[in-house]
C-alpha cells in the first residue's frame, strides 16, 4: 500500500473529523488549532523523505 495514501487517510480521519466537530461547536480557537496542526502534519509528511532518527 502506498504510504502517502495511508498518511493522507489518517490525516482526513483524525484532523478532518476533529475540525468538523470544532466548527459545529463554534469553538474557533480549537478549529484553528486543528487546522494548523493538520497543515503542519501534511507539510511534514510530504517534505521529509527520510525517517527521523
């Protein structure tokens, strides 16, 4: 299985659901936090090719 697809699927499941829940509760600070963490996670996933030691 393609590792990038797996990482993207986990991103969608975890950060997507958390972001949707935060928006539904109108908790904008939490929604912003999850959005920032999600973007940072995707950026790190696509920019670091080697595993960290």
